[in-house]
């Protein structure tokens, strides 16, 4: 019994230490954008206005902090694709209209050479079919000061 408890404690310690170590390629990004309409990003609803986005990868999982309109939201990205890195390039948000709701589905961060995808919240998925975007729009993301 003591061995099992010790093994579990050691495993939890190893996981905690693994999460705290940053990979050599970890990068930090800060950008700003303006939303014209109410938009869902992860589990948060963002009102129209100016926002600043911050990212810092922790281990292999990219997390984003969106700050604006008196609200701070943390969002975890899904799959990541690699793009050609552009040192002075601007990023962009892809916003899809799903079942009448604007949803952030992708974020291109050209300075990091990555495209982050975000899942559609479950309440927006209706029926047994996957959600279909009726309209898609992109919003430029500029370097924040």
C-alpha cells in the first residue's frame, strides 16, 4: 500500500515538473484586434471592442489570454499547424458564423509561424451533424504596444 502511494506521488511530481518546463522553442506573442460584433471564443463571450491577446506556450499546450472591455479570458488552443514565419507580418483571426453565432475558429500568428485552431463550443453544435460555418471573416491582428 505504501509503495502504491509513493509511486502515485512520484508520478504526480513528474507530471507537475514536466508541465513547468518550457521547451527551447517556446515563444511569447502579444497582439491586438478589434471585434465589431459579439463573438464566442472558447467558453467566453466577447463584446464588441478592442482586445489584446497574449500567448506563452506551457509545455506543448498553447494558452491564450484575451484582455479587453474589462474582461480577462483564458483560452486553450486545439491543433496547431505551421506556417511560413514572417518577422514583420501581421496575424489574423478567423471568425466563423455557426448557427447564427460568431465563433473564433483560427488564429494565425505569422511572427511565430503558427496557426492555432479552436474548438466550437458544444452548445453551438446542434443535432448529430458537425457544425457548418455559413460565413467566414478574418480580422487583422496587429502587434500590440
